[in-house]
C-alpha cells in the first residue's frame, strides 16, 4: 500500500489564482481530512469527510472547498489564493471511528504552498 | 474552546538519556489520545495511542501515560537516539473522529 499520497509537493501561486491539491488513499478508509500547518504551529482542521458524498467544515474552512466523489480521493480546492493561505497542507485518513485502531489518522507527506 | 497544549516548546536531551514530553488537555470528554512525531519536511507519523480507560501503554522504547484526574498526557522515550530529533504533537479526540492537536514540542538530541 502507498498509504496517503499528495500532489503536488510544492506550489507557488499568485494572489487570486486557483488550484486543487490532490489527496488519495489506498487503505479503503472512510474518513479523510485536510489540515494546514503554519510555521512552528500545530495542525488545524480545514475540512473532513466521513465517506463518499459527505463533507463537513473543520476549524478553518474559509477560502477552501472540498469534494468526495470516491472513497479514495479527497481534493482540496483554493478558488482565490491569498497570502494568508501560505502554509503546508496535510491530508490524512482513518478507518472507522470507535473501532480498534480506527481513530488513528495516517498522514500524507504534505504540499507546501506559497502565495505571493 | 477546548484545546490541547504543551508545557515545553523545546526539549534538549543527551543521546542515551530518557526524554519526557508533556501535554495538558482541557476537554474532559476526550476518550482517545495520540502522539505523533513529525520530522522536518514530512507529515506527522503515528507513534502511540491510548484510550481513556487506560493510564499507561507501552510501545517500542516509548511509553504514554495518561492522568485523567489532572488532564495530563506524557510521552516517554527511552534511550533517546539522534533519529528521535523531531517535533512531537499530542492530539485528543472527543465527539466524532476529529482530532484536536497541540502546538508541538521540538526534541533536540545532543550527541
């Protein structure tokens, strides 16, 4: 298994541009998450999904959109990039909440985004 | 809101010594806790977890202790090695499957 994969690894955007950060997992996990991590800080939840077709906002959803058309993929969309969105973005997945080991979230390698 | 925090932002430890990383949490309803290790340029990596019905759990060279009375979580690393240098995050889970992360502690291992 590749686990959780993310593309691209790095990206520089100009203010107002849009882009999609890709995330895929091959572990057949129901739950998927997007976090952002600012320098020297912890992770903040942007959006999450409990299954295909179901998404919900996290702590910092403004400026982002998500979709979950399949179990495997959970893309994150930035419509109008702003300098405040400069961060490292991590995607994660977990199986079923409450089951043995189901709460553990497995993370991808991250996408480093700079908005100039 | 409820939050998870850490007492020490940076911990310097001599190679071979034991490390202790502390974490305070405020949500008494949290029933699951995880420690993650994050190396530079990489995503967080699962180290060890513990459920609220336990007070201690051991892994390979790591032990997590949970004190629900004072809402305190700690990670002990035995015989710290250079490869243990990283940022360590604690996280807690209450309702649903959303984790709340602390701010992180950087561990620096001195040779």
